[in-house]
C-alpha cells in the first residue's frame, strides 16, 4: 500500500468506494493543493524585494506582504501616509501668513513658508506684546523711565510738539531718539522728526544750513 503524500499515513482501503490513491483524508488533500497553488504563485511572481530595505522577501512570507518584515512594513505605511498628507497639503495650497508665498510641501511649518518668516513673525508679535523689552534691549531704558520721559515732555514730540506721533516705521507711537555715537537717549520724537534727524546725520551744521536755506526763500 502507498502512503499519504501529506502526512505519510499508510493508505488503507476499507472496501467502500474508490480506493485512495494519494491522500488519506480531505484535509490532507486540501493542504497539498494549497501548497501546490502557492508554489505556482511564487514562481509566477518571481523574486520579490522589499521597497524599504531592498532585501529579497522570503517565500515563507505571505504573498500579500509588500515588505520583508514588520519593521519595514511600518516604515512603508508611514511613507504612504506622509505622501498622502503631502498631496492633501498641496491641494489646499496654503500661503505664508507673513509674506504670502506658497508654503512648500513637506515643510513642518504649516503657517509660515520658512524659518526666517516664522522668526520674523514671532519677533514682531513679541515686540507688539512686550514693547518695553525691545526698548530696554536697544536703548537700556525701563518702562518706568520711558513713561517718565513721556510725561516730562507733556506726551508730545520733544521737537515739534505733536501728540499724534505720525509717520515713521511705527506710526502711532513715540520714537526713542538717541545719540548714535554714545548711545545716550535724548528724548522721544515723532516719526517725522526722528527720521529727519537721521537724514541729516545728527549734524547741527547741516541742520543750521537747512534752516538758512529755508529762510532764504
């Protein structure tokens, strides 16, 4: 008598029906058929390589597997998710809140297009919320000193007496005027007066010459 091709059990004929030729049971037959079908599919697919590490995927790994291991599979899925998010991000076409340029895909900063724009925006926001800190840093005066100086000037420009604080880089607020050579704070000016002194390079002779020019008509 022959033996079962699947389990090796001796094939015994009990006299009923067709005598067994290859398998002792339906279970053993299905097992061998599955193995043959799998072997044919493996031969059809040929060599499979992992898209993450490039290694050959063993034939023992399920045929549905794309990667050679669980670790590579996790990395592969993360890449797919990242690519999907990138495409969704590009479809929204977000613009930088500071400069208005498109934010490049893949950039972790979703509000600004670059580190430079983010730093500039954060700096401007901080200066707006804490103006006294910038004055202390640039001119070495505290908020109390600043307010006392403004009170002594009657809340007006030390040159023209304007209380509107017009023009300049920051309209609506006094400008701290200082001596560029010594760094000593001289007073609080409106934007026009502060920029005017800068244009004349803080040179009294230039200012007197300008006065003579204007008076000459």
